[in-house]
C-alpha cells in the first residue's frame, strides 16, 4: 500500500462526520443509499454527498448507481490493508 493512499484514507476518516458516514456504510451488509446515509447520520444530503465523494476517492467505499439512487458499500479489502499497515507500523 502506497503512503499517499494511506494518508488519503486516514485523512478521510479523521473528519468526524465522514467517520460516522463510513461506519454507517460499513454496518450496512448489503450497501446503503446516499439518502439513507444522510438520514442515519443526520447530515444534509448535499453535505453527505461531498463526504461520500471523499471516502470514494480515498478508496474506502465503492458506489453503484441504480436508477436515480446510488448505493455505497465499504471496501473491506482496503480497510483490511489499512489496518494491516497500521499494525505492522506499530511493531
């Protein structure tokens, strides 16, 4: 895993609202729509969209457009790689 990728992922998760959004996505086994994310995290839809974009660009979530809605899923492999890196770095 590249250092820039790690920095992007840690940076994305360092913002409290984004962390809350990521956790909501990670808990949704079958994915969650952007409107459900906004509702569950009490975030305005436009703000949620910006946070979702940051998480997607950091490689932590994937998105699938289904009609007019977009479903987000946690990229568990990316999360496992990030956790493994941190564990190795901690010795």
